[in-house]
């Protein structure tokens, strides 16, 4: 991931909210915004596609202060989850 490799300060990842998937483990320590509604994607046939699973935004960041900005930006669209940190 670009952030963990030092190539970026932060990134927003848009993925299905399937927590038992292979990508969920590495994203566990980051703040998540579980979208309240499923996104509708357009296709090449112009027929809208509604995915079978909900989606989430994940803020991958090295700077904790940006977490509150993330919540302010997406809190009206999603339920924000802050991972427990020891």
C-alpha cells in the first residue's frame, strides 16, 4: 500500500464492506466509514448496477488528526468506525 511504503501521506480506499475478505485484515487498524446506502455503478450498457454488498471508505493515514476531518467529511453518508488502539 502506498501509505505504508512511504509513497503517500494518506489514501481513501473504496471497497466492499466484506470484513472476512482477504483485504480486510490489513485495513483493520484504520478508520472506516460504512456507507448507509449501497452505491450505484454505471456500466458500459448504461444499465445501473447495484452491488450485492454494502461498501465502505477506509482512511489509510499516518496522521491521526486527519481522522476527525474524515469523520466530518463522510459522517452524513456513513457510520464511522474508529478501531480500538492500545
